[in-house]
C-alpha cells in the first residue's frame, strides 16, 4: 500500500497596515452578523498566518481509495474593528480590519485588557474561538497522518516457511518475519508535528512544556546519520490523541492468513509482537503522561508459529498462499 502525504504551504500577502500593527481588511458573509464575523475571522487567519493544505492520498495497486483534504492555519484573532455592515434581506456582508496573532506560543494568553479594570468581551471571545478552532484543525491534520496506524506505520516482511511436526503430531508452520517502522510514516509524523507544535516563548525557556513528542529515526537512504526531533505542546489533548491512536484497540498486531488457490480464507490468527509484550525493545514509550518517544530505527525479527491439529490437515493440503500483514488489535476479534 502506497501512501503519499503532500503538505503544501500557501502564504498570502498582508494588506492594510494600521499604525505599528498589521491588520487585514477582510469581508465575511453569513445569515447573521456573528456568522459573517466568524467567516471573516477565518479568512483573516488563513491570510495572515498561512494556510496549510494537507492532501492525503492512499492507493492500492494504483487505485485511489482515499482523498482527504483538511485545512490548518496557525493563528488566532487578537483584535478586530468593524468597518462596515451591509444587509440585504437575510444576507449580511461585514467588512472588518482584523489583527491576527501567531498561535504558536507557549502560554495560552490570548489577550489582555488595556488596564486592570478593563475586559473586552467581544475581543476575548473572538480570540478564544479562533484559537480553539486552530487547535482543532491541528488535531485534524494529525488525525490524517495517524488514521491508518498501524497498517501504514509498519512494514512486515516474511521469509520462506518451514513445515514441522510437533510431539503431538500436529503440523506446525514456522514463518520467520521482520517488523520495522515505515520511514514514510515517520517522515509524515515529523512534518505534521513541525507544523502544529507550539513554539517556545521566553517563558518557555524556564518552564517545562506540558507535552512533548520526540521522534528518533534514520532515513534508510542516509548511510551514517539519523535525526532526533523534539516537539513541544502547551496542551494535553493533542498528546492524548496521539497515544490513543497507537495504544489499546489500535495497538500493532501481526496477522497470518492462509488462502487456497481460489483466494478463499482457510485459516487466520493474530500475534502480539515481541516489542509489545516486552520480550524485545519497544517501538515507542508512552508511559509518561506528558511525553511520547518514538524509536523509528527499532525493528524486531522473530518467527510466527501456526499449529494445525490433525482434524484440520485440509488447511495444509489446500494451502496456496501465506500472507502476513500488520493490523490494529481491534481487527483480531472474530
């Protein structure tokens, strides 16, 4: 299965500079003033901070099976000024000058009043709503990468089988295998993380980030050097989302299937990799609630054993193909 992840950054020009701050003049439309404002805010954020268009294409044998487009913008509305409101029946067009701030900050300080006594409610809710929307779209971008874990995250290969008979006269298929990370998946993770991480502000230099993801991997094309990339985040839901996409019913399993020459399934079973059951080095560590470490260079080699009792010897007789694949744990229940 070939999975191509294309991340294209599209930047737009900032217009209408007011004083020392850069405002953007935008027009929003909607059936209410609030809806028109939200539409204008979204346009301003995309123009000022840059829109990241994520195109995820997943194909099998050259046939497109998935085309998922999502939008992520790294910014939120810090201030706005209403310039004009035009209403024609239920259609409202509003013109705003919008100040967009970069959301990649360590502390979630969205805005402050002009004095200890002031609180600008409309400005605050605009900042809050667009900040949360940006976070949610970052989640969506990451979900597009993690959506096919573990199938696309790992590569499993098998070597020629050996057929033996155990002490109870049961036929046993012994299939050597190797399981390793798919570097294309690692590269996609790195690119998505670099786009949505929260950059450290000055306070971040002395304050530990709430969440951290570290990815260590070497490009197979690079003979000598590997990389260690660390990404910091100022909230917990994003890290929890990543971990939940890799553990529990999404945890990696290896499935063995035996087919006859008509591609009819004769036998199937699941195996827990040694890296998961603790017999070998893990592919990742997620025990710390604020940290995830991915060991992208880790791999394991072992042997899958399928025992067929004498009453099911027809499986051996009719077998034409042995297929080993990576699946999530939830697919092992039948």
